[in-house]
């Protein structure tokens, strides 16, 4: 699950980087626009992965 979350967070970060630098939304371009159901699913999964990734902060404290 951690690997999946990290992968989705990286995809989201790259997509936001493309939007910020080039005004190009890769997810929307691939899946048929930002309002298409597939794009919304991807955006939602990336958001959930971001929330899930907060657990990595507590994991770091346990290993320190």
C-alpha cells in the first residue's frame, strides 16, 4: 500500500509541476479533460494517497 500511495503522490506532484510550469494537465489530457469521470477518479486517488502519506511522518518518528 505504501508503494502505491507513493506512486500516486509522485504522479500528482509531476502533474502539478507540469501545470505550474507549462499550464499542461497531463491527467486531463490522457483521460479526456479535467471533468471526465476517469480524470476525477485519478485526482481523487491522488488526493487519498496524499492523505495516506501523512502516516510516513509518524513512521519516521518510530524509527528515529
